C-alpha cells in the first residue's frame, strides 16, 4: 500500500494482560451500570440481526433521550446493532462510535471488526492505528485478528508484518491460537505459503481452524501434494477434519485432476462424521467436473437436496467443456434463477470452444433478460466478434460500454484492440490504444499483433520500441507478435535480431512458438535450409506448428523434397491433419507432379482422411450469417447463386482466368461454391449490377 497506516514504531504492549479489559469496562457506579444494562430499551436490540436501519435509528433516538449512551455497555450494544447486522450501515456506525465519549476496548473491537469485513478494510487499519495512539486501552487477542483480517483483505504485506511484529512482542498473544490462525490466513492471502506454514508450525496446539488455514495456504500456493500430506497428518492426529477441510482437499484433487483420489475423498466424507453442506457439495461437484467425470458429477448433482447458482453453473461448464453443448444448454434453461455468472459461463464456453455464433446468439438473449452484462460478459462477446469478424456488433458493444460508464481496464482494452484489428478496422484499434490511460504488456502486445496481421511490420517494430521507452517489460506473447509482424512484412533481418536478443537482452527463453515463427519468416523468404535448422535446433522436439511452417515455405518455393520431409514429420504427430495433405498436394500440383497428387488422394481415401468443409461468415445489418462450401441452406440461396453466376460471367468476359491448375470445367463451377464467395455474395446489394451488360464490361474493371 502506498500510505503508511500503522505507526512506524508501535508502542510496546503491556507485560500484564487483564482478560476483563476487552469487556464493557468497569463502572465506578455499579448500580448505575446495572440500571443501564437492565433498561427495557436495550431489549429491543437483542435480535439486532432482524432490525432494519430505520428501527435502529428510532432506538438510537430513544437511548439519547434517556441518556443511555453515557454508559459503555449500552453504547456498545447500539454499536453492535449498527455494525454487525446483515446489511450494516458503517457510516452510521462510525458516527455512533465517534459520539461515544470513552469507548472501551470491546467497543473498539466492534467497530474494527465491522470495517475489516466491510467494503473498505483500510478503515479498520486506520481505526487500529487510532486505538494505538489515542486510547488508554491496548489491543487484545480479539483486536489483532480483526486488524490482521483487514490486512489480509488488502493483501497489505507491510501492515500485516507490522501487526505480526507487535504480536511477537507479547508473551500472551504470540501463543494465542486465535491470533496465530489469523496470521496463517494473512500470509496465505498475500501469496506467501512459506511464511504461512512457518506460523502454523509455531502454534502450540493447533485447532481445526489452524489446520484448515495451513492446508488452504498450501493449496492456494500450488503446493498440492504438500496440502494432501498435511491433511493426512491432520487425519492421523487428534483434530477431526470438518467440512471446511474437505472443501480445500476436494479443490486440490480437482486441480490435480486426480479422480481416484477424489473418489476416495468423497467416500471418506460419506462414511465419516463430516457435516454435509452446500459449499462442500459444490466443491465435490467442481472436483468431479475438473476430473472430467461427468457421471459422478451427475450422480452427486441429482442427489443434492439444496442447489444454488454455483451448483447449476458447475454442471453447465462441465457439459460444455466436454463438448456436450445441448446438455449444457438444457441445464442453463432449467436453472431456477440465472445470474450473470451463469450467462458468462455458457457464453465463455461457446466462445472458447470455437462456437462464436452461439456465443453471440446467447449474448443477444441476455439483452432481454434480467441479468446485466459485466466485464467478463463483454470480454467474451468481443472475443466472439473477433472470431467471426462481426465488426458492427463489436462497435455496438463498445458503444454500450461507453454509455454504461464501464471503466476500460486492461482486459477490456486488450479485447477491443483485438476485436477491431481482427475485424479489419485497424484505425479504431489504434484509437482505442491511443486513448488508453494505462497500458500493460498485454495491451501493448495486442496492438503489436494488430499491426502485424495488417502487414504493417515496420510500425509494429516502432511500437515495440515505444513499449520499451515506456518501461513496460515484454513477455513471450510480445515476442511472438513481433516475430509474426516480421513474417508478414518479410523483415528477415529484423526477425533474426529480435530472436537473438530474447535471452541475452530480455531474459526470455525462446519457446516452440518463437522457433516456429522463425521457420515461417525464413521459409516465406525462401531460406528453407536455415528455416529447417531452426526447426531441428529447438530445445524440445519440434511440434506440428514448426513442421507446418516449414511445409508452407516449401509450398511457396516449390521445394518438393524438403516439403515431403516436413509433411511426413507433421503427419507423424497429427496423422489426421487434412491440411498437411492439402498443402503437399498443392505443392505437387504446382510442380506438375500429377501422379503424386493422385497417389496422395488415394492415401487420404485409404486413411479415411477428408478435407474439412470450409466455413465463412459475414455480418449484414448486425446479424452474422455462416456458409459452408456449396451451402444451399440460406433463405436467400437463389439470389446468392444468381449473384455468383453473374459475377463469374462478368469476370470471364473481362478476361480473368482463375489459377486453378485443375482438370475440368466442373472445378470452375466449384470456385463459385467456395464458402467465402457465398458469404460475400449474400452481402451484395440486389441492384449492384443494375443497368450493366457483362458482355460489354471493360477489362480495366477487374
């Protein structure tokens, strides 16, 4: 944190500890105190969790008239009602606290506790600092855990360490299990599982909360095996695990993808004395889904007596990630209540599974639902627009963000730049980048990628220089995009230089993607042997991407021998990669090797490898239309095919001859049936060629 909340030299805590110090305070007039404690008005505060704000204010007014707020006990009762209700008004609670003339430690603890759990935990630390500086009371074993919780919520390592130092100076506090448990949780929240474990090991007699906090710390730190070992140690000891323990253990099983262990944990829970809870059921459900055991997840889900939106959403995600999108949609439709997290889950699953049209269809449905899109929704929708090239809808989402005052964080800025770049509007992508108040490495990398895909490699390199001047450290993604820019712009020397500087200058070891990019740069430039050298010198065995890049270069420069080698290596890794067969077939055709083309087709047929049908899309009036090769399912198919025949005849009349290198006139007709041509024709206006004669078009129109 930027500002120092706690004093740099905290006052020493008293050597003696009065356990009654944190109570309501001793009154010199015991009879007056008892009179205040027994006053019937205070009975109205007994069930303060059911009191609304207006009721509390009316009780406050009566207490003022009766002078009850002069007594610490009655004042603390009112403060507790203001602070600890289900929907506390912390501003009002603070005003009540400020009007208490001499708050005792119990009162201080109430207000610090309330703010530690509130929307601004920093206020809890400020109150703790005021207690140290302006109160005659010293913080006790209740005060410190509340303050440490606030530091954990803020991940304020410096403030939490200062609190730890104060605890260490007190012989009473440094062995208190309640205080030490809060420190175990604090260090875990700050991402330091080592310190968290060290504090745990100093607890003389750890209770179940201690064990749970330590196991959770290891789990959050990715130390899954150690977390499970600690659970086994706990199970062998005197402390009985509870449902909170099992939530952490189930989470570890899910992250490890260890279904066998997960099932053993499930059996342990069922045969043990573990209290079943909705949180635990949801953790087990998530574990089965992450272990890809939908049968176990379904069985557990069907047996749950209580379900919430998390339960339903977990099942939805499980079906979607296993490719069962109809089942995922059925779960979504059956949900009794759909919050925005549920909408986001299905939209994101569609988008991440290469089904952008379904993602955008669901996004359209959301516009008429009760839920309101959030940043997660918009990032997923923008990504779907990027995949489809749906510029009009992407612009609408951008306008929606501005109208509803969405703050452009790094994720949204990156998504907008990516969408505009992939949808062909680089100028708007540059405007978004230029207007970004803050730019992290992903924002810079996205803009470099946008320039790269538009062939503006020099500008991408200039932007990379500006990024370094802005003192933003590049990462592996940045260099992948820079090398792609060099590839698309034919900047061979610049690509070599960037690659050679990665490790010695930037400390980034080149990955398989970077080697593949170099193979692509050199292959496009005809430097095929050098490209092969990069592929074969990779620190790991070359993958399909690297061999594919080399194969592409061989196809461009008609190197049949090396192309056959690259294709053979690629098919060893991906035997059903139809693209490799197609590229090699084209290479044979360009070299006049028609016998080899025929042989390759025979091999494909015998291996049951088929070329996947092409799919193209076009956005017309905000609606995305998709087409396959030879598609006849579109409602305006007659108009589309008439447009294509008209265009083909005009091109032929103008002297255009397609470079088919194929054998018959049927292939000429096939050119008109390509999915891209169908998509383009569907977007042309009906009267585009009105009043013109294709037989009298001049060749200059082509």
